[in-house]
């Protein structure tokens, strides 16, 4: 029983909890920002490749362009939400 109380006293202090939460928030912000930028760059490259390539039929191109455009919008929205 004493070990649980000692553990709670050491690892549940206000200072330590605040520092850990700040570190976790910063880590998540960095990860989300990198993922959003990767999504934006990757989807933009796919749109450019679809514009230049002629190997797909027109209905397939339209479907893939719409999917890429919607994913690109999700990347922009995520980047805006991470910034707030």
C-alpha cells in the first residue's frame, strides 16, 4: 500500500503533470502538422500526375481527381485546426 501512495505522490504532482501534458501536446502538434503537410504535398503531386498522364480513362480520372481533391481539403482543414 505504501508503494502505491509513494508512486502517486511522485508521479501525480501538479508540476510534473503540467510538464508532461505540455510535452505531449507539442509532440502531437508536430506529428499532426507533418501529416497534414505530407497529405497536402502528396495529393498535389497526384493531381499533377493525373493532369499530365493519359493512361487512365476519363471516368477513372474524374473519380480519382475527386477523391484526391477531397483528401486535399481534409489536409488543409487539419492544418488549420492544428494551428488553433
